[in-house]
């Protein structure tokens, strides 16, 4: 099937309240344009340099989401245009985003990434770190970031019960966070292999790559 057909199939299988991020990392501009022509406007990338090049080359009504692990020294390259940063996993990173947001006179939307998987290779905050960030005095004074919600990745496993359990735990953390931050609207969970479970467990944003663009070849 073509990219446009894949996209249509997925778009019709997810409910209206769930936002689809088309994860285009490693894919050439032509592939993104094909998705764009089929109506897709939100793309997710995991490397700042690659995302910046694509932003320069592609239509300017595309919303660019940074979904990967992010180094602080890279924030400045995308601060001007990024629409949502999914992987904020430290206070130092959040402070840098705030600083770069101020330089560009804008408020940058962010998701805090939680560690919910069993593997310890996946990045993310634990509950104590989350609590420490959102209750700190520094956090309350930040003017150029806005926390929209949480992001998490489940363990890469065929065990659906485990995936479900991990997404449930993220949803619970999200609910609790709403007591401190009442304006949250985004729970980013679910990829090609597990987005149906994620949606059942309350996801409002899915990040789907290979089911749209085909498998990735890393060189
Ligand atoms: C690559 C990636 C995805 C998309 O993965 P697929 O399995 O290709 O859908 C989603 N989220 C993050 C954080 C990723 O790095």
C-alpha cells in the first residue's frame, strides 16, 4: 500500500479526539510530501538537525513535533519553530527550553516524558522527579514553556497485558498531575505496534511511523 493509503487506513481507525503524529524520522522529503498531500499536517522527528532541514524544505503549515531524546545544546536550533516537544525528561532541559523560548519571544509547548517501561534503556522521569519539577519555585516562574501533558513508551513486548498495565500507569500519573496543572490536554502514548491498546487506555495523541511510511533503514 502507498503512504497515502496507509495514512487513510490509520486515520479512519483512530477516534476523532486522538491526534495523529506521523513519525517521519529517516524518511526523505518526498515521503513526507506524499503524506502532506493526503492531508497530514503533524510530523514527528527524533533528530533536531534532520527536523530543521525538513522544516526549511517543506510547506510552512506543517507542525513539527520533536519526539526523540533531546540534548540541551540542540534546543536552540528548533526553538523558533517546534510546535511540541514530547521528550522532556529533565528539569535542566526544561529550563533550557524556557530560555530559548524567551529568546524567540514564544511559549514552547512541552510534554514531560515518564519512564513507564520495564527496560531501563528508555528515557523518562519517575514520579518523584515529576513531582519535584512541577512543585518547584523555579517551575512556577517559567514564562516561556507550557506543559501540555505527558508522553511515555511501553516496553517492546508481545505481552499485551504488560503494555496495557504500563499505559494505565501513565494515565493514572496524568490524572494526578491534573490536580497541580489543570490545563493539561495531551497524553502522548501509542506507536505502530501498540496504539490500539494506548487509545483504549486513554491516549489523546499517537505517534505512528512504520505503519505509515514503512520500515526504517538505519545506516
Ligand atoms: C520512532 C518512534 C515512534 C514511531 O515508531 P513506529 O513503531 O515506527 O510507529 C514513536 N515514538 C517515538 C518516541 C519514536 O522514537
